[in-house]
């Protein structure tokens, strides 16, 4: 037997690492379990961390590029540039170093870590759980009051405990290249059915390299692979000059789950991050929302752990604290659908014709946030008449939720 802990966390990514640290800081013993032999591998996301999340963990040494703006490209190649060089909107980070550093913070706070290990079964008792772990020493048992699944889009915890599915799952594919002809401090977003149906492709500066990727829903892809959409992007005559000197150095692919699962908390079990479907429907980002979810849930969970009151009724009551989170995701998805996912390329061009107006660009720069597009959406619906016409379906959800 490994031992007994207040909490076992499955998944030593940034969310699992931060969750473990916060639970330690509230006075609980934590075992963190990671199936891979090292932290930060495999790398599966665009590697963007917003300023608030960065401030939370204070890991500025992991930043590769500070991003202050974006060039947004229409299907026909028209470009709208937004941002202010004086205001950092997000950071691209070295994900391996970032993930490792978050976990090191957790270890310093008291977390114990098991690598090359994964759960194989879980049993409920009246006052605890028994978890069987398969690791370097074979199968061993560990007991805990609370099991937390921060084990990603394919979460074992979520599937094993039947906690529901995310509202939607997108597929992302990304390569890292040298030689991309981008603008310093600005990311590029490319739209259009031919390169990313219903969504967008991106090029994100990461120091000496650039991460180029695309994402979409499987049902919108007509059987075409994500890799093929990326090839189409890089060969598009309107923009291929930007990719002409690119040389690939790495590639990554993975699911992007968005839309909180039906039961993120059950008796003695809680889901966090991708496992809970926490990714933003507008950008697919998961680190900022995941950190926010941890900060929401850890205080009430800590009180429940201390009292060993983690039954179904208590966990349901705690999960109610995520209702605003769920509503926010719904509003953002409605905004995305209205302006991107559920419209054709001609409609997108019409939107770009409005975006390109100086007064609208000024509004975007004043109110726009990568993390939270809702305030901008509300202002546009109220102040730009053309947007009310284009986004009638989303207006109710965006304005009133």
C-alpha cells in the first residue's frame, strides 16, 4: 500500500499541479499521479497563458513571446489588425518549462508525486475511496477522502465514474516552425471554410519559432483531416508568402473539450480542467479557465475535506458554485457561433467589412479581451447596428445569458 492522503490528484499538468498546490496551502495532504515519465510531455496546446493566470503562478521566466495584438484575416485575404503595443494581451510560453515549474511549486508546498503511474480501479467506502495504482512497483493501493481528475480530455476519472461528457469537442492540430513571416508581438488568425471550417487557424510567435495550427469540430470537416487543413492554409495563394521559408521542427495533435460536463462533482470525486470540459469555446484556451476553476472550488472543497463531508448532496451543493462558469461558457459559445461557426464565408466577409472600420477597431482595442469577449460582444450589439442584424440569434444569449 502506498498510503493514505486527504486528496489524490490524477494528472500532473498545469491544472493538476496548481490544484495540488492550492490544496496543500489549505492544509491537506496530496498525492499527485502522472502517467508519463516526465512532466510537460506530450505537449498538446498552443501554449498561451493570459496575464491573470501568469500572475497567479508568477512564472515570467517561462515566457517566450509577449503578445499584444492580432492580425485577423478574412477568407478572401482582407486583414484587420488590432491591439496596442503597450498592453500585453497574452503570453506564449515554453509549455514544458511552464508545466514543470507549476508542479515544482506544488512539490515545494508539500505534494508527493508519482510518475509513470496511472489508476486502474476505484472503490467507494463510507468514509473514503480506495484507488489502485499501476506504477513502477506494480499495482498498489492508496486511500483518500477525495479523488480529483485533472487528467485531460480523455479523463480516466470522468469515464470511470460516469460524470458526463463536455458539450462539444474540437480537434486541434499544430506544428512548430522556423521561418514564419509574422509581425513581432502579434499573432495571426486565419478564417474560412477551406482552412478551418467554423473556426480559425493561427500562427503564434514563440521566440525563435512559431506555432501554426488549426482547429474545428469533426462534424464540420467533411472527412478531411486536420493536417490537410493545415496544408491548405500554408499553400493558400493569398497568404502562402508568409509560410514560404517555414521549416517544421515539431508537431502536436489533440482534442479540445469545451462545455462543462453535467456532473463535474460527485460523491468524493471532482473534475478539473480539460477533464471537466473547461476550455474556452472561443479560443480553446484551458489554462486560465482551469486556474479560475481551481480558485472557485478549492475553498469549499477544503472545508468539506476537513469535515470528511463529501457525499453526493454536499458535492452537488459545491458544484452550484460553477453555475456562473457554465453560463459564461454558454454565452461565449453563442457569440462564437453567431460570428464564426454557423455562418458562411460571405457572411464572414461582411463582418470583416464592419470590423475594418476605424471606430470599430477603436472599440475592439478599448474593450476586447482574449479571455473574455462578452463585454466586447455586448458593446458591439448595442453600438454597431450591423452587428445586431448579423448576430440576431446570439443577442439574447450574449445580453441576458
